[in-house]
C-alpha cells in the first residue's frame, strides 16, 4: 500500500512505510549479507554501475533491502527525498562534514553542538584544512558569513542547555548564498519538528536514541531535501567504510513503528515534570523549551509540534557534591550516557568546557534529565525524595 504523506498523519505513515508488502511478513526480514551473487558478469557489471543508486543490492556495505526500507521510513518521518543510514549517531553527524567540506572551506557551527561532534570537528575536520568557527546559537549569522563559508551546522535545541535556533531565518540566509545547512534533529525527530520543511538542507539523527527507543542498538540517519545531495553522502559513507548492521536496522525499523506512541508519552511526562520542578525548593531554573519561561519558547512554539523527554535543571547550589548526592539518590532515573530509550536517566553536566564562542559562567550545578515511560507520579516522587536527600530538607 502506498500512502501519500501529505494526506496521511505521520502516526499512520510510520506504521505503513518501509513494509514488505501486502503478502508475506509484516516486517522486512533481516538480510545479513556481505557477498551478493549474480547470475552473469553482465548482471554484476550492471549492479556495479549503479551501486550508489538507492535500492541497488551490490555488496553488503552498500545496503540490502532491509536497509533501504528503513531509510525510506526515516525519509517519510523527516519529509525527506532520501536518507542514508549510518552505523552510529556520531557517524551521521560527521558524514555531511566529510562529504561536502574541502580544504579552504569555512564552516559555522552552533556553540551548543553535541560534544562528540565538536571533538570530531576539532580533531579531524580542522586538520584537513577546514576552518571551523563556533558561533552563539542565537547570534545573527549574516555578518559572520565569508566568501569561503560552505556550511552552517546547527543543533536545535542545543545540547545540555537547550537553546532553540531560528531555523527558517538561518536557512533563508544560507540558501541565498549557496551555503549548505545541516541540523541535528535527534531531540525532536521528524515527529515533533521537520527542519527540512523549514528550509534546512540536511538533517542528521542519532537513531540510537528515540528511533531505536530501547537503548540496545547504535544507528544514525542523514536525510536530505534535495536529491542532488544524496549521491555525495552515499558515496562518502561507502568510502569511509560505513557499514550498517542489519540487526541494528531491524531494531530501528521496529522502533519507528512505536515512535509516535512513545514520543507522546515522553512529551507529556517531560513537560509535567518540568512544570512541577519549576516550583520546587532546590531548583533554581528549568531549561526546557516547552516552558513559557524559556527565552526561546516563541520560536519553539512556532516550529515544533511537541517536546521530547530530555531537559536540564539548574540546582540551587554551586556545590557539585550536592548535585552528585541528588543524582545518586534517584531510584528510577538510571545514571548513564545517551537518552531516548524507554528508561528515565540522569546525568550531571558542565557545559563550560565545551564552549568557545559563548561563555557558560552559571555557577549553579546543571543536571540533565530524561523522562522515560514510567508512571509520571512515580518519577515525580523519586525526584522529590532525591531533592530532599540532596538538600537535607
């Protein structure tokens, strides 16, 4: 069954896109393959000639039917013309940089970008002769653009501190000058925000997080609004040796089927906890763009359909020991990296060491929370007792 995404709710599209068909298994089977056999040399040569074309089965590294079905489903989610799957979220973040930047190019990067992406920019992209300039995510970028500016790399909301960028304005500015725009859309996914429809050229996601949804697979996606951008990305992925695990693809495809239901719950629980935390002793400030108190709430309300479960709080203390005591006292919030799974998580953070264009001189302790799929009342009670333990009230 073929659905018209413009006439069908994304909840329905996620259930029916990238499926095996009307007859046979509901889900596309896992294809564990390296070598692909051909009947004749002519068949092999024909496949090799179009090996970068979407849907061509040539060699395992280039993708198999389950990979292509998953990519089509992500394209439906993001409103993209094509998607390239990658073996991790960081691989997805790095792929556009490798595919389109060359020595002498200049790239503007939001100062609040995902820290491993920043490390990749500093450790590898820069040494290839690319000039990397970090910028305030809320700054007017027009005066910063040069003749050599090739790309603007965004993440909205920003990691840890959740600044929301004006994507339509930045996209319009860049497009008028032939600059490629890339946005990390992991926090919202295409379910809550579609940067491509706001004018962005390339969207990347750590599918490890909300798409997989169960904290048990590494996966990334790169989606494009223009088919002309697809070929360079697919070629770069191959020459970098990116090979996506078919089992991870299967888990990603399975996660997409329940993405809408899970994100609705993450949204409701996250906002509920954020609102409640704003009034609690021991909480100085809540950093959640869905709250009217957030400085970028108007942009958020304009461009997003909802919020995920990830946000931060500033504890009313400058003592890290208090923040550690708060995190250690939580019973339902696991302590660990990543987010986007069914489980709630907590992580003390310090944005200061990963900023250069802006200053994070807030002395109070920041803690990042991910609201999972547990009962909201239980999570609220857990946060309340942890605050009591941390502040001794």
